[in-house]
C-alpha cells in the first residue's frame, strides 16, 4: 500500500516536531529540577567562602577557581593543536590513507571513556612525569579529551568555506598560508568557536578524568602545580558521600548556570561575528 506524499510529509513533520519537543521537555525538566532545589542555597557567602567541615558548611569559592582554571588551561593547550591539525588535514594534504588513519584515530579518541583518560593522566602526568595531582596534570588530560571535538568541528567549518574564496585568493597571488590565514580561517571562525565552546562545556562538567589528575583539594590553588577541586567533583563527593545534599544541589545549580552561560556566550559571539562579516 502506497502512502500518499502529503500524509507522509505530515507524518514526518509530526514525528520530528514530537522528538524536538520531548528533547526540550527533558532539558527544561532537568534544569528546573536542579535550579528549584539549588537556588535556595545560593548567596554571596556560598559563592565566595571556602568549604568547611568537608563541604557540610561554607561555600564553594575554591571549586569555582578550579572550575575556571582547568578548562582554561585545557583550551589554551588544545585549541592551537586542534586547529593546526584541521588546517593541515584540509588545506595541506589530499585525501589519502594517512588522512583517513588520522581521522579514524581522532574518532576513536573521541569515543574513549573519560575514566580511561583519567587513568592515563594519572599514570603519565601524575606519576611518570612527577607533576602530582595538580592543575597542570588535569589541564593536560582535559586537553587530550577535548582535542577530537575541536579537530572535527574545525575541519567541518573549514570544509564549509567555498572553494571559490580560495581560488580568488590564489588568483591574486596569495600563497597557501596567506589564503588560509586571511581567507579560510576568518570565514571558518564561527564553526571553530563552536568547537572550542563545546570543549569548554565538556571540561566544566567532567568528573572522572579530573578527580584522577587534579585531585580534590579544597584549598585555593596558588600555582598550576597545586591540587584543586572542580564544582563537578565537589558535587560528586557531596552527593555520593551523603555529606550535604543541600550544598550538592547548590553546587549543581551553579554548574548548570555556568554551562548555560558558556553556551549563550558562544551563540552571542558567533552571531555577532556573522553579522559583522555580513
């Protein structure tokens, strides 16, 4: 029996719209549930004081610092490596077995569980290199974790730049590097920025890889070789050990607000950049 085209069109629209609605409902339900319980805890003292009695009292200020420093260090390390790799794969090489192997390896790296990254970081950075549980060990581990995301998103963004832009640049006597630097990368910047922000979002919410490499110290770090605790790790410890459910919800609320702020900032910067270039 042949389904009429109009009916199949309406059925497809209904299914896709329903799937989108279910996704939004789940997202809103999670955010509302956490914020409803966590906003009651938030205040200046909670945000800008140190934890007391293992987190049963006090605030989360040291974890805020750790949550900022670890993703920042990871992005500083991973962005140049990821963008450079993508530029090499798209602009300086042709499709071959080597490029396919590199992309396959990148995809495999993206699928490795975070606990494996944490184990690798613990053995290599913490133990072998003698960095100890520190911001440096955690930042390097997170950099390796988010590297595949930055590589793949940047590669797709560069491929989306029309070939005619490159041809016009070459016809004017520009070298490949000048074309890449002045034509390709500026037009691919929104996509690159998206990949970077996705990496930041993943770094902020990471727990397993961080607790093995950065540790869980509640003191304010004085250097990148000091141990620290992120909000995600703090929430995990408070909830898992049953130390303070109230403070756990408060930490989760701040964490969700931070992730939402990062994503909103990414969309704002991307739209502003596109509007300026238009």
